[in-house]
C-alpha cells in the first residue's frame, strides 16, 4: 500500500483480524486484496476486517468487500466488518453493501460474534 496506508494482520484463536489504516482507494486496493488472501491462507474460521482506522474509503474498497464476502460465503465462513466512522459507513449504506456484509462497531464485538 502507499505510505499512508497500512494493513496489519493478526490471528486471535481461529479468527484472522486485519486492521486497515489510511486510505483505501485504487492505489491501495491490490495490497488490501493480497493481505486478505494471505490472512485466509491458514484457513481461519472467520475473518474480521477492522476499518476503524480508515481515513478515505473509495469504490475500490467496496469492490474488495463484495468480492471477499462472496468468497467467504462460498467457503462457509463469516466475514465481519468493523466500522464506526461516516467515512466508511456512508459508502456502505449508499451502495447497499451494508446489507451484504455483517457490520459491527468494535473489534471486541466482532470477536464475540465470531
């Protein structure tokens, strides 16, 4: 990702947790996809995508969420998206992606749900 975006991956039990900070746009989309794919390599029971540190969320981010939600559904696994800012929530709501993914407001809530 660009110097203003970072993806940190951690595994908590059988859950893959990705913390995304910075901008999610066309430039950062490939690295986000790669990070998600790598997080799924050890076959976690669930995937939590923490977007609370995102400062810009473009349509490229929506495409990533939709693609990975379909992938997770095909695998029979859960994907939870942690979002608590208008920067992320508004595009999700406008496009209806909020109806496709499971949204929660905190990582603790996501981990409790997994």
